C-alpha cells in the first residue's frame, strides 16, 4: 500500500544521533558482546577501555540504522 508509511507515521519520534549520545557507546558495546556471547556460546566479559575510548572519539558522521 502506498499510504502505509503515512499510516504508521502517526507518532513521530526523535532519536538523537549516536554522536549526540556518546555516553551510550559503552552500553551498546556491552549489549552486542552479550548478544554474541549467547549466540556463539562464548564468555567474553567486556571490551578494552582503549577500544571504547576510540569509539567515543570517532565523529560518527551518520545515524546508525
């Protein structure tokens, strides 16, 4: 249906870009580590602090989809 987008877009939501929410990066990293641990039956505890620091320094030019 051509009007499906407009029917679903009745409550617009603003979600800030990742570069506006740098404090969420460690949470995202841990989320994906946990998800992959479960999927791959691994036991990785977390990411190196320097790795997370580098992710937080990145300028994130677009939005993550």
